């Protein structure tokens, strides 16, 4: 029996892994991930250059160039915009305009205005990028505030107080409270979102395979050689194994893409590396990482039970249908459950202490999305997370027991006539 079970798992995995479509799909996924991680380098090859210096020639009629330069450089540094070079010029607008035949050159004229204190004009060969425009706007706005303050005889201390950002001192009265909500949700989303996508793949895959065997009538040959229990179990194990393999491959592609980026001399992916370092430091200082590590074994077990539950339910639903179209309709409730759990996990930090969300976190097939989030937010304890996992494990065993009874009836049924009557009858049988 064990030999047949292993053989069915191997055959099922081979049907998925050793196909041209699997290889092509993974090749495309790898190429796309490498492309996304190195999108700036790809754009540079086709004519874009993120390292080009953009020159800004300033015609200063206000005698405030030094202050403008200081504000501009500080703002650009804060926003991590390094590809700018500004220069004070005594040339006239006409002379500069005659030489303005380069997209990387901009003329900025700043002058005094009796009403608005500062007037500015930007002259460019082509349209100014939104990033550059925003940078200039921020700089000029700050410069204008400084001019207004000076005309009203503000001291250096008052000028600094006027331009510096407001300090917000957050005091938490509750000693058990913390301001780590958003970081906690961010960390758990890194885990939950891939699981959400993999379970969606799992549901689609196991349904397609069972329907394929029923459509080709190969199911009759298989069941004549092995018991429905062995066949059902092999489908569940093979399907869960496949999505775990696919998930591991995607992680590998991400690692390869990142290594390629480093080898190509890239340093930034969406945000600066220093910001990523600061994020990890914040996570560590707030104790989020320690909390996650303590509960990680239980969370992983909870994920495995959830994968098995969805595989069992998907297999049972697929056995009841006679075509792929019918299964597509029956799987809709599963997709609704997934989406519901996903949104409730997102709302957990907003509706802190919500009794409804806490109750739902114990519900199997929803708990793996909600309970880990509540745990990281400090809304449930490690013991409560463990209880949730136990409930999910018991639920998995129960639905396998009763689902198998339905599966025995459904896999050899090719008509929807009296199907539900047969199903309810099979559930009552021992």
C-alpha cells in the first residue's frame, strides 16, 4: 500500500513538474523577477540613463543663491536624489536659451516680487520631469519662507524653528502598548501574501487534476488498483508538495535576481539600502523579530494545516463535479474565504481589540491569515496562537474523514442527478 501511495505521489508530481509548461512558466517567472529587480539597468540599455547628471543653471536676481543651493542640496539628499548639479550663472537668459538643446539642462530664474516675495521661472528644452519639478517647488517654497522671515527681522534661532519640522512626542499611557502596529503588519504580510497566492494555485491545481482524471475516465482504472483513501491522500500530499516546491523556486529566483543586481553594480531597489537597514533596526529594536521567532514554529504548523485543509476541500469539491467549469463555480466560496481572511488581517491593526476579528481568528481556513497578524500585534498570546493551531489541526482531520466519504462517491459519479442525496447519505455512513 505504501508503494502505491508513493507511486501515485511521484506520478502526480511528475505530471506537474516534468512538463514543458512548468519549465516555460518558471523560466518566464525567473526572467520577470530578474527584470523587475534590474528595471533601471534595462531602461538604461534602451536609451535611459539613471546616472545622467541634470544641470540646473540659476540666474539669481535675488542675491540668494547660496541659501538656495544649501536648501536644494539638503532636500535632494533627504530624498536621495544625487543626479543634480546646480550652478550660479551671470549669463543672460537669451544666451543660455540658445545653448539649451539638451534634455539634461534647465534654466531657473529667481527674482524678487513685491507681493509674493519670490518669483521664479523654469526654462527647459523639453518637459520637466515631475521629480525635478517637485524638488524645485520644495526648495523655492522653503527659500520663500526664509525671505519672509528675514524681512520681518527674525533671529537665526527663529529662522531655524520656522523651517525645522515639528517634533511629535508620542507618550503611551498603557505600559503594554506599542507603536509597532504598521511594522508588525508589514512583516506578517511578507509571509501571508505568498501563502495566499500559493493556496490559490493549490485550489486551481488539485481541481484541474481530479477533473482531468474523471474526464479521461482514467479515474476508473486508478480506483480499481488502489483504494479511494490512498488516491485522495496522494493527491493532497502531491499538490501541497508542488506548491511548496513552486514557492521555494520563486524565492530562489528572487535571490538570483538580487545577486545579479549586485554584480551589475546596482544599489537601490525601490528604496535606498540605508532605509532598508533602518527598517530592520526598527524591527529589531521594537522586538517584532523576537516575537516572530518565538511563534514561528507554531505559525508554520498552522500554515501546513491550512494548506492541507484547502487541498482536502478542493479535492472533495472537484470529485463532485463532472467538468472544469462546474469546479470553477464551486471553488468561488473558497476564494471568498481567502479574500475575507486577507482583508480581516489587514484591518486587525485598525480595529485593535475587535472581538469579532479575534473570534474569527479561531475559525479554520481563516485563522492562518488572521491569527499570526494578531499575535505580532500583541492582541493574542502565544498560547492562544497554539490553541488556534490545535483547532485547525482537528478540523483538518475531521474534514479528511468526512471528505473521504464524499470523495468515494464523487470520483466515480459522472452525473449530477441525485448527487447531493448520495453525498449526504455517504456522510452518515460509517
